[in-house]
C-alpha cells in the first residue's frame, strides 16, 4: 500500500487483514479443542481454515490426527496424502499412512506407503521397523494364497497359523486368517473342523459371506441339510 496507495487496494488489504486475524483466532480455538480432546470441534474449525489455507500441510496433519481419534481412517489418509505432497521429505506422513492401512488390514497398500518413507530416508527407524513387519506378513499371506490356488490346503492352513503368530495385536488379521483356514478345511473335506473354525469367524463377523458359504459346504459333507 505504501508503494502504491489507492482506495480499492486499501479496502482489499483491510479485508484480507481482517480475514487473517479471524483465521488466527480459529487456529487458536482448533489447537485448544485438540488439546482438550474435543476432536469433533477441532475438525469443524480446521475445515473452516483449510477452506482458505488449502496448501497448509501442518493443518492437514493436525486434522488427520483428529480423524484418527474420531475413528475416520479414510479421511485421515486423504489429509496425510495431501500433506506428503505439500511438504518435502515428509516421512512422518508416509509412516502414518502406512500404519493406518496396516491397522485396516490392507497390508499391500501399507507396504507400498512405508517403502515411500524409506525412499526418502533409508535409516528411518520407525519406517524400517514397520517395513520388516509388513513385509514378513505380506510374504506369508501371498505364500498361503499360492498354496490355496495349488490345492495344498494343509500347507495353507499352516501358513495362516503363522500369520496369526506374526500379527496377534491387530484383530483383522486373525479374522482373515481364520476365514481362509475355514475355507481350506471345507475344501479339504475336514467337515467337523471346518464347522468349528467357520463358526468362530461368524462369531467375530456375523455377515461374513465366505465363512457362511464354506460352513454350508461343510454341513453338506456331514449331511446336515437343514443347517
């Protein structure tokens, strides 16, 4: 304004200054809400700020943290992916994305994202530790599926037992492993065992279509037509 004063520009400058003051106020409120663990309020405030400050990586990371706490992982991933592009060498964003995919049971996407982290920093301790875990699990699952395709059901069951030992902390891997074991037992005509394991899966996921179909096949083997 000092270099080129004009009424129009002065109005524009005042408007922008007022807006920037307002955004700073919203930012303080958002941080306060986050610290008080009111994540819903923090998200609402961050939505307002990010509508204007579209390219702010740190605000996106903060909103991602709120989404994680609120149990909305897909929205967190969306913000973290944007943050990974907006900030150079953002290893932390790739690590968090990989962790979320891993917790959701998507081991292949988890592996892909953690590799991106290691491309930026091959000595990144957290990423390297996660990479080793996901790679091992991924290899076991791929191997088990290969055995199923070849009709080697006993080998596949053994491999899925290993999967459950490799990752006992994240429930979805146990459920998926049991679902595939139930399938193998049914295909291998081990009806009694198949019914037992399929029932365990259905206690965890009552609408698991694969377990319902495999248990139905096992009931047929036992001539339990009503079941």
